[in-house]
């Protein structure tokens, strides 16, 4: 399991001595080592960043072609028992109106997304096994199956049996972010609730993989850890572990970044645009065939310029409120959307960049 | 230069993949400029409902579409995907692509043989994409595959015909067409595949991510023709040493 690897990698990270010498040699290597990866992550030279961007572009074009996959998140419930200090849905947020979509409403939202051309949907809930129990998720998946070829969930960590049950109903993918790989920090940020169990969450991808899921998307929330490189490094190592252990599963990474405006707590660790780009391009150079995902949490200028520089998937026209696609709600979402453009506008941007938007990545069988 | 594959007479020995193209709008121009007759389309990418360009609108009727099963992880999935694709497109040409390894996109030969056997029995023309292995190629021939499609190098690597040692025996020993697929990154790689005696090549990445896909398609097409012509003409062996122009045994005469 990944737990043992995490311990070893933590030690490796702490003992890593960053000598910037021979950094240019990294770019002529076909396969870089984890030491090289760390050197790239720690580097602060803009000229090196330019080289990283170019290398990342070449690798991404080669393996993923001139395409960007578009998907849509669908929040079906925001009930949550967790007290995660950084999250808009946290149980600590007493002012938030809690809502859970009825099955008819879920279908309504799905029809809207389908009409916008989406074929890949990400179903999200808070962590609440009573208000959004597994059968509720199962019903949502059954409805989604009517409209979409790819159905992912971003909900609480499940058991192997639960994943298996959902996979049999048509679930194709799992998105689950560890948020931070620093166990002590994790414990501080997650005050209460089921999510407090670090290991149960850490090993969720393994359980889903064994249950027959087709794709897994992992990530860390940038801004939580002062030592952002640590979380980026461990996320990539986690992805590498999954790629090796489950070679037939598509693995993707997201680096959601807390934006200054949405911070619920005092956050001193905002990741700069420069470092954000550095982490994405370094990850691409290290893990050439891994999917890289960017959400509407990022602003337009960042998203537009990331097309072609390493990312392979984007959400578009997203609403992070429950029922946001069919209701004109003033409710607060899980996070503030920075890129509010419509799907049509995003399609246009992608085409202008010389890429082809795609909505389908899987055959409904 | 005409040759026959799956009962169809073809002039062009260049097959083109469409998955990585920046826009499908270049397809008609590529066809016009190269005379290419076979295109592959991934079933997972066909989505006529989406309000974006639909690949099928850009492929003329006289082109043979080979649907591929990319994304399939085993024979069972490949068969399902193949049938779904065949139904949407109305083609009997199926490229079996079963990649059970996302790091290299390495084909699973064993599952590919299984899927081929079943689909051939159901009346499809099956084009299995394999890691070059003579025994697998022989099994596929026996099971009635329309051709074999061994890789030159792994998909997207642009490394050329790095598997030459393994490809040569397949070309020599197997009596169905051999189409070298994947790894062809530039015209000289395509020429090399054809000089080796491949019946055709399939190219996607090199054309799709070129600055100008149409021009790269033309260049690769020229190389395919050159390589084939040279092969039919008989290619001279490479030698380590210079060969004297006056024979050494002339004194015996």
C-alpha cells in the first residue's frame, strides 16, 4: 500500500540536497529521475521555467495530441459532516444553506449539461453518509448513465465493496484529493468528521482500482502547505505508484490552488502563478502520460495559457452551487469560480490555440 | 503498386490516424493531396451529439474508415467497442487496440488474439495492433485477421522503426499484409518501414502535431511511395567494407 511508500518518500524528500548543477542535463534525458523532478520543482530560474514549458508542451502534444477534454462538475448535495477549515462546504460554515437535489432535479441538471455537449460528468457531494448516502449516489449514477459516457464521483472515501457496487452501476472514474500528504498538517486542517481519517482517504484510490474503476484523479490543494513542493512531489509519487500498480487505469493529477479571494482562513502559502506553472510542467516532464487537469478555480489568463503547456483536461462553464445549472441561485458554492466563461467561449479559446476540444473519452458500453 | 487488403484494392499504402489532429477540417485536404484511402477513427472519440466539429462530416464516402478500439482494456471491452463503432460508422474494418498499460500504451497481444478470433467469426475485417511478436502474428494469421499491425516503436514516441529485428521475421513469415503502426515520427521512418517490406504504414502523431499537418502528410506519403518503389526494385544490402570495382577473382578467367 501507499502508506509505506509515503513514509520512505518523506524521508527521501527531507534528505534531498538540492544542487542546481547540471540542471540543463535534465532536458536531454528521455526519462528523468525523482531527483531531477525535485530539482525542477525547486528551481527558481525563469530561463529554466521557459525550457520546462517547452519540454512539457512537446511531451503533451506527442502523447495526447492537439486535444483538450472538457468535463462538467455537478454538485448534487452540499451537506457535510467534515470540519475542513479551508472549505466552503465545511460543517463549520453554519451560514451556508444546505441543499440536496431530488432525483428529478439531478436529471434536469444533467439534461442541461448534455445539451451543452458534455459527455463526461463529475458528481460531487459533501461528506455526509446520511444526507447523501451510497444509495443516493447510486441513483444519481443510474440517471447519469442515460446521458453520459463517463461518470466520475468526487465524494467521501468509500470502502472497496461500495466502489464495486457503484462501478457495476456504471461509475467509470474516481476523483479524490488527499489535499496534503503531510499527515500532521492534515490533522490540523481537518478538525472533525470522517475525512479526518488520513489513511482511509489515502488508500481510497487502491480500493477503487481493485473494484475495477477505469480512471483515477488525485491531487493536493495548493495553499495549504507552506512547503508546496512537498505536496506536489508526493502527489506525483502517488500517481506514479498507481500507474505502476494498476497499469490499465488512467491516472490524472489536479493541483487545485486556493485563490486569495476565497480563503476561509488566514492562508500564508498562496502559490504564485510562476510556481503553479512550474509544478504543472515539472509533473508533465516527470510523468509523461499522466492526465493533468485544471478547473475553473483558475482565472482566464492562466487557463488559456495552460492549453498546450501540459494540461489535458478542463472543466468549463462550471457551477459549484447545488442546482446551479437549472436554478438561478445566489447561494455560495464550494469555491469561487474565477473563469466564468461559457462552454462555447472555452471551445473558441481552445480552437484559437490550435487545439481541438473533445467531450468524449470513453465509449458507453 | 496496387495491393489488396480485406478484399479491397488500394493504391495508397499510407493509412492515417485522426485522434490527435488539431482540427478535422484538414482531413479533406490531406486526402486530396495524398490520395490516402484508409483513415482510422477511435470509437471513443465519435460523438455526433456534441456541438463541435464531427469527424464524420469531414470524411468523404469513398474513404474506408477503420474504427479502433482504443481505451479497451481486454478482449471483452474491445469487442463491445468494435461493435458499437461498426454500427455508428457502418464499417466492417476494425482495428483492435487493447492497451493494458497506460505508461507505454503497450498492446496486450494475448487479449488481442482472443478478440480477433471472435470478431473474425462474426464477419469483421480485423486489424490487430500488436507488439511485434512473430508467434502472435502467426496466430492472428491463422485466426483470419485481415492484416497484422505491429508497432515500430511505442505510440507517440516518434522513434522510428526501433523494433526492426522483430518486425523483419513477421514481414517474411506471415502471409497476410503487415502494416507498421506507431512510432513513425518522420518521413524517413516511413520510408524505412516500406523498404523493410511492410505492405503499408499507419501514421497519426507525426502528421497531427506537425506545424502544417497537410504538408507533413504529403511528405510522409512521398516517403511511403519512395520506400515501396525501392523495395519492389530490390534494395542492395549494406556492407561494412568497400567493394572493389575490379573483381578479386578475375585472374581465374
